[in-house]
């Protein structure tokens, strides 16, 4: 099941999004191609399984605009509402609906993303969802652990810190295991290869 990514940043460079997905891949266990970028909000009546998004993304233009990405300029609240309203169809498309990632304008500039968790069924949480901002290269670790319920959201954030202006919790990483030299080497090799192939800048 690919992990769901939604791009809300406007006029995002395709090459930049290629880089985001490359950095978000799993370089620890080798679970290649973990993510699926959802761009079309007009979901089919009879959904089919969505394949993982593998850079270079199959986009005819150089940038993502409202013409090729339905979620351009959408807020985190709007994205949450869309996912909840279309939970059944998205699940049939084999996309995650309990957790998702948003790449917004701020994230595009700082190479971070918002890892989001649906909390509507959690009586201990007041808001319908919560999110944490963290580097692209750390997204897989948090997302995968949340997805298999290996770790709770609270273990990844500083609950004593104020949330930022976007409503995101502060990430408490990096953790020691995420700074493994071998993982960093694999990431660098992937980035260098992508640059040679002109997939990213």
C-alpha cells in the first residue's frame, strides 16, 4: 500500500518534487517506492489501485499548477476533509487514509513536509487530525511507524512546545538510528545519480 502524498504548494517544480520523493524513500530497509502522489481530486466511480510514484514523475509540464494538480493551494484542513469524505474510494485505490503527507509551500522551500494523522476516532485528541513538520529524509521513518502502530504520534513530537502558525507540532528528531552513516551514503548516491540523469536540480 503506497503512502499518500498530497502537494499543496503552488507552481512547484517537478524536479523539486522528484527530489522530495527520492529523499522520502526508505534507505534503511530497502522498501523501494513507498509513496504515491495523488494529484486528481476527481476520483473514479470504480477506483483501481494506484501505483507508487517513481521519479522522474510522468508530468508533461515543468511545474505543478492547478491544471495538473487538483490540490494546488489547498489548506491542510481542506485536504483532511477531502480524505475523510473519500475514505472508501481512496482505500480501494490502495492509498493510506489514516495517515498522509502534505508538501506545502513552506515545505518546498525548506525541504520539509507535514506528516498527518487522522484522530477523529481518538477520544483523547480534540482536533480531527494532527500533523508534524519534519525533513523529507525523515518522513518515511515516522510515517511507517505510525502506519503499523509501532510508535505513537506523541513519541515523535514535543508536546510541551507551541504548535507553529500552520498548526504543526514540533518534531523531536533526529533520532540516533536515523543518522546512520550507511543510510546517509545511500541517500547521497541516489541524489547524485538523479542529478546526473537531470531528474533533479
